[in-house]
C-alpha cells in the first residue's frame, strides 16, 4: 500500500463516494411523496405568504420550528406544479451534499484512507439512525437538514479563521435551531470542536453563539412561552415494547425523571451498539423468546466492533488529548463524543432512532478515522495479533456491508408502502379529522396520487428468507 | 478547508520501521491484506446495490421479487392496491376473468376476476377500496363475493360485503368451487 498522500487514492475515494450517493439516489427518488406526513404539511405550507407562515410558527404551542415551514414553502414555490420531482430530487441532492461533506471531513489522501472510505460510507448510510432521514420525508426531511447543518458546522470550524466563517456559523446555528429542536446540536458541534482546538470560528463568535444558545431557551420558554411537548403526546419505547401515553403516565406520571433518564441512556446505547432501538430492547427480547432475527445480530456485531475501534483510538490518543494537542482526527472523535452525549440528553422526552441521527453521522466519521489510525498498527503486530485483527476487520466489514445493502432495500420497501398509501388516500382523508377538504386539497390529492401510482408501474418488495438478514422494514 | 492532518498515522510510520527491520515485504503484504479485508465486502455490497438498480432498469422488473403483477387480478391477489388502480386507469376490467400465476393466490386458483382476487387477498382495506370505487356491479356479484369470503374463512370481509343476512344463505364451499372449476383441465 502507498503510505503517503497520493492524488489517485483521493480521487478514487471521491469517485466511490459519488457512486454511493448516486446509487442511493436511484432508490431514494423512487419513494413517492408520502401521504400521512406530507399531505397536510403541503396544504398548510401553501397558505398565506412565506413571511406570515414563518412568523406564525413563532407562536405555536409545544414546537418552535418556523424555518422548517419556511424551507418547505420555498421548495414548494420553486416547484410550481412539479411537486414530486422537486421534493424527491431535493432529498437526493441533500444526500449527495451529505456524502460530499462526509468525505471533506474524512479527507481521504492515502491508500489506507481509500480502503477505509467504503466502510465509512457504509456506516454513514447503514446505521439505523440514518434510515429515518431517507425513508421518510415531510416532504422535506427535517432530520436530514439538521445533519447537513451539523456537518456544515464542523467544516466551518475546522481550518483557519475567516470572517465569513463566523457569519456562516451564526447563520447555521439560527437556521438549524429554528428548524427543529435537534438543531441545537449545531452549537454542540461548534463548541466541542472549539474545546478541541478548532479555531475556524473566532472566540467572539463562539461567545455570541453561546449567548444565542442560552437565548434560545429564553425565547422558547419565557418570551414566546412555546414550552415543550409533554409526556402524554406520543407513545414511546420502554423495555421490551412500546408504551402508550396512558401507560407511561401510569408508570412515571408522578415523577418522570426515571423515564427521562431511561431515554437518555438508551439513546446513547442505541448509537454505540444498535441495541436498544427507540428505547425497545428488540434483540434482547428475541433472544429471551428464542426467535432471533439475523439482522439484529448483524447490527449488534457491526456497531460493537465500530465502537471498539473508536474506543481503541481514544485510548491510544489519550495522552495527546490530555495535553490538549488535538489533531483533526482527534477532534472528529471528540466532537462525536460531545454530540452523542448532547443528542442523548435532548432525547430525554422521547427516544427514536432518527432523532439520534446527528450522533449517528459523527459515529460513522469517528469510526472511519479510528480505523485508518488503527490500520497503521497492523504491521507491528505478531502473527496471532494479525490473525485476530484480520478476523475482526473481516467481521466488521462484512456486517457493515450487510447493513449498507439493508439501507437500500429499506428504501425499496418504503417506496412500495408509500405508493400503496396513495391507493387509500380517500379513506385517509375521510379519517384525517378534517371532514371538509377544499378544492385545493382535492386537486393536490389527484396530482400526488397520479405521480405516486398512475405515472409508472409499481416497484415490488424483494422476497425470500435471505431478507431476514437485512434491516429493511 | 482543514489543514493537512498531522496525526501520526501509523500507516505512514510503520512501513518505514518495518523496512529498517528488513521486513518491508511482510508489512506491505499485511497492510494490503488489511485493506482488502476492510474494503472488499463493502465494495461487493455496493456492486450488488448498483447491479440491482441496473438490472431493474434494464429488465423493468425488480430482481428477487415476486415480480410486477401481470394484470389487475394479480394486482388484487398480491394486495398491490396502487398497481390495481393504475391498471384499472389503463382500462383493465376488474370484472373480467384473468389468468393468474399459481404463486399469486394458490396453485388451485388460476382464473379469477380482480374482485375475487381482492377477497382472496384477505385485505379488508382492499375490498373496501374496490367497493368505494363502485366496482361491484350488482347485488348478485356482491353476494357471490360475500359467499366466497365465507368459504375462505374471511368473516370480516363477508360481513363488510353483506352486513345484513341474506334471504338465502350461502351454500358452503360452492362459491370457491365455482372459481376452482374455471381452472384449465389438468393435462395428467
């Protein structure tokens, strides 16, 4: 292997990244605009002016997401009558941007980097926390938007200071935070990177960001009295299954701190080990009842080995970290730890795979830089060490390969399911709690149903026992 | 963009020390083995994913699937409501008797119309869709479908199609037998 930076290896890694993004985009654009989470949003977003839409969202109860609606409205206006093409390709464009940002942060330069790039990207798209960013859309996937903001923040804070980086960091924070609550993690990325020595954003700007971070809570809870969603608003995973709001209140109503602590801990474990998922210990339950689904084991092995690689990297670099002499790869792992902790904390009221997606993408980055670092220690090992390491690497790569395929099969499964939703649109509209849909809604229904169902033949589910190895449901 | 990383990557440091020890070849082989083990499984997965997409685009059928329904009766039998509506919009008649493949419903059910196939799918939502679309032409057909639902043990569908008891009850097994009787004669 060539040990020194070589433009050819960098090009190979970037070309591979483009192939991965293009391949996934093929499956992504096949997923129709979904009915249940998108139809009402489009109707709402098309009302009034962009300004009034965003302004009114500052005065909602429970949620403060004005730019979520602003973003949706802008694409809606640009799309004109071609909603499906615009929204689906917008999603594909976001995916491509994420892959590009991933590679920009990973900085592939050597043969080792090029060898690590495929598994790094498999971790990016194959981790279960990522699934919800591509299998769903509302019709813009808000979580994907936040992932882009987080990676964007990391790119901004690295390298030399520039005045425009300060401005960009501020804009990213404000946009992300007022898009969805997990946008607060943009500040965590910037602050953690700063603590680890990144100086792309100046100290005054970091101080201003801290002020904005604190100000957000004042704005939300005091000035606007938006508040937060309560325990009673949705079901949540707990133990071996999902609990209804009533069951949660019965269990924790008097003192929900235990429930919140459970959500924080299980959210972090989910990223590190893929178990539990959404607060539910699926694999453990399957083991207890003796009906283990193969993909659960694949997920556990893949994530545990990747977590082990990160832990080994952190251990080998502990002295450098304690001396606060962080290098870019150190920073990526350090920021991952910060984002994981913060992401888990903001999941306190409600744990769900996709909510942990920011921690998930940094997990993929941290694991990749750890692997390239550990790759170098292989030639120094004895024969037994090499054999053991080779077995671990083969298992790691094999399991992540399975997860990457599962991510694509999952998109196909989502496409079939969402297409079928549109067949039952009239029943859905009748049961949606809004008895009098106007002509605009009916016109939109006809247009989206035509795009989803009538314009082309169906894709179909893949079938067979082999599919139980893949997390695609 | 970020400056060049100065993390002392062992990949660049160790081959040098290995060379000093006179073990350059072994180190390079090990590094190559490691790289291959790391990259090849995922590259194979990517090739699979891309190959799947190319095959699907070229052949027009999803590989490793039951295939696209060949007609509106197959669409109903496979509970593919979207394809059911698309084929209907293309002009296929849901009351026409179609040949369907044995794997769609069973090897005993080879000639059905889409309404019967919908009942056989046991998906009440699909039967409701058929009804809501006004595809059941008359009371006699409705009763025949309800009897078929009873024959296959789909009581919820039977009740949905005929909520009130009929003057003359279904003759058990006869609706199903009428469908079986349409099968082409067994060559053996």
